[in-house]
């Protein structure tokens, strides 16, 4: 990777760290330049606008999420074991300081139009589609019934994860993980063939 690309990645990593606490709307080239110990013009040279910076953050965040949640789960066997690994890694992902940028973006940009809204919805759809693909491997492996709606499985697993985030981060319930796993296991049992 070239020096300019490394600098851009470092700026984006700092931007994501900041956005986890203040949301993408609170991110500015000036505040990022200060946090990254750079000039505003140096940061501007990489992104040209606040919207371009926000979009680049969303893309980088999705890459980090895939690296920490989905890629490690690929080491598990196809089907239910892989789905369990995704849930485990996803729950760990929610433990990062700040908040989940996917969730922040969904509340920041849900009523907007334009590139930020479009990227947010693409990211959300990709998460659900990925869960549905993993659920479909559980069908092909004979672990789930053949007549199930894999997108329904994806939505319900996503719901368990969102609920876990709320109960753990917002309400600080000490048994949030236990309750999430109980819900997930009950869900999986309901779809077994």
C-alpha cells in the first residue's frame, strides 16, 4: 500500500473512532484534522467534502465489520455453526467503545435522500442478505427444514442482535448476552429439520 493510501486509512480509522461517539453527522473535516494531528487541507485533500468523508467512513466501517464478524466465522463449518459464530462475533463487535456506526447511520440517515441514505440502506441489506445466505447453507446441509424462508431467519437473527445491543449497551443488563443466546437457540431449534 502506498503512503497516501496508508495515510487515508489512518484518517478513516480515526474518523470511525470519532463517529462511534458523535455519529457521522457530527464528523467534520476540521474536528478530524485536529484529532488526526493534520491540517484541514491535508484531510480535505483525501476526501474533498464532508459527505465524501462520511461515505468513505461507512465503506471502511463495513470492511472492518466483515473482517471482525463474517470472515472469522468462515472458519466454522457451513450452516448453524457458522451462523452461531457470526452471532458471537457480532455481539463482541457491539462491545467496541462508542456505538455501532451501522445503527447510528440508520437513525441519522433514515429520513434523508441521497448518497448517505443509499449507502446506509445498502449496508443494512447486505447484512441481512449475508445472514440469509448463511441460513440457506443450513438448509443445504440438512440442518434447517427445506421449506423455511431464509430471509425470515435473517430478520429474526438480526432482531436478536439488535435486542442484545439495546439490552447490553443502553440498559446495561448484566444478563443481556445470556438472554440473547437463549433467544437465538430457541430460534434455531424452531427451524431445525
